[in-house]
C-alpha cells in the first residue's frame, strides 16, 4: 500500500490563523518558507509591513531575533533587501516541493527606497509558471462585496462559500492576459459582474498558487476557528493530504469483524520482528487493509476520506467510475448516481450541494434527463458518530429533500462495510437500495 501524505505545517503571514498545525508570523520574521507544506499571505499586511520598515515606522526582526534594517551596512542587523531576495528563493523551493501558496489579493504597491534594491512590488516573490517574474499588473484594483462561486469542485471553494458574507474584495485578476491559464489554472470565484476574484494560476513546478478575495474582517470567537478549519481543510485537499492527528479515542468502540484477530496477529508479529521483518510487514499490511475503513468515521480529504469511501462502495457491490476525481459516478444495482463527498469538523454546509447541482444540470444537458445524486458526508468528524446530529446544516437538509437526493453519513457506510464482513448480504443489499430510493438525510 502506498504511503499516505500527511500535511506537516501551514505558515500564515499577516493573517491570524489559529490551529495546532499553523505557525503565525510576519513575512520578515517567519522561518524559511520551504520547511512548510503551505503558506497563507495577506498581501495588504505584507505591503504595510514593507512600507513601515522602509520609512522606519515599523520594527521587525528575523526568526533568529535579528533586527531588520533598511541598510545593508547595519552592524548586527539583517538587511531588508537580503531577506526579500531570500524569500523569493524560498517560495520557489516550496512550490518545487509540491507546496501550496494562498494569497488574499490586493492591488500591488511598489516599494521604493530599499537599500540595495530597485523598486519592489508586493508580488515580487511569487513564482510564475514560465520561470520568470510574476506579473503583478494582472492583479487589478477593484472593490466590492458581492461574489459567486463558479466552480464548486475547487479545493478552496467551500472556504470561500462560507465566507461570502464576509468578503470585501480589493482586486480582480486579468485572466485574459495570464499565459497558460486555460491549460492549467482556473477561475473559481467571480464578482457579481463576472470579474475573476478567486483564481488558481497555471501550475508552478509541482505546486499550486492561488489568489483569493480579501475578507472584510477576521471572524471573532468560535467563527474564527471555523474559518481556520475550513481554510486548512481546503489546503489539505489542494495538497492531496490526510488530516493530521491520531485516531480519536472513541474509534476503539467501533469494531470491524475480524479486526481484533488481525490486531493480535500484528502484535505477535511485532514481538517477533527481531526474527523476521517479512512477517511483521505482512501482519501490518493485513491489519491496515481492514482497519483503514475506520477512517470513514473521522478522516477528510481526497486521500484520507474520499479514497476510502470509494473502496468501501466497491466492497459492498457498487460499481465506481472515478477516472476524474471531480466527476465520480456510481452504478448502484443498475441505477446511475452522481457522487459527491464532503467532510468537516463542523456541520456540512451547502458547498457539496452546489457541486452536485452543477453536475446534475450538466447531465440533463447531455442526457436529456436528470441523474440521481448522492452526498456522502462526514460532518463533525471529530465527534463520536452518535453525538453529531446528522452533521449537516438545516439548509443542506432542506436542499436534499427539495431536490430529492440522498445524504448518507459515512457512519452508515461504515455499518454497511461491517455487515459485509459479517456476511450479512441482506443488510448490504438493503443499504444499497436506500441510497437510490431515500431522499434527504439517511439516518
């Protein structure tokens, strides 16, 4: 079984982002960018910081606690010019490593008077797909609060959707003059007038660079943590990474038929590992082959959850067509079904509904009839399944009832997997049938 990527840490610069997997610094005080899987940058905060150091109104230090001075001759101080040049190299290395850069876009300010450098713009450090300098002229001034998600398949679409009432965009991206945009990146958020304000730029090395509309304000209280969790989840999906952390303690109460036997075999092989590594590897592989289905109860993302959901569906006799991960289709006892999967540490909102609705509308155009839809969701994923209350918002519950599609919590799929391993074919068949006949939340 291939190794699963687990996200290490996110570096947030000038954008307060709470969470144990996030380090918060300024653009000048942060550790090296390439030691992170992703960085989040508020471009307005970056611009203000640079101007403050240049004119002396702001103090800054490096990660090593050296004072930053706009003077390349200052004794025992770090040169602003040297740090800025280093950040550009670090950003290039991050995307070469497959990392993600997320920027809240603002129009560029040109900063003059940096000792040892010509005028430098806010976007000077961003890598470009053609290996040259990023053309900040593509980020054009604009102001507004009204926006629409135009591509709900994008990893960051769910984050932006939950923040729609908190947006005050300051720029739009002139995509008509972005070389290679049609072939690589894409627009996923537009203003009400159709201006692109949320864009993924053409691929840079093996990484991703995204420009998002600015927020009106950082949410306070619990909403701040919800915002952070949503953004981190979107970044993990962009990285194709599992959620971090250990399995929840409550997971031990969810047994799978045969798992205890495989656990005992693994423990015995570990004790005897000094004698044979092959036996240990075989026991670990056998244990993980079954234990991985418990990820249905707590994981998220394309690797942590989506792949396990598809394997579980195949296991219980459902045909899965997943050549395009953004357009997974099922055949359940002969019925075609469009599938969307979503997970969150909070109640699932409307983002997966909009993705599914777009796909159903496209299917009507192609086939002349509506295709059945299915959402498999893992809301409130870190709470025991019995304490989640369905794990979906009231709006999503109403949408499923209205459009007549099924929402199946991953806990119900876990139960079907357990029935399969018990040999309860009748229970498995009944579950498959409910997926294509039940409308609304499957409880």
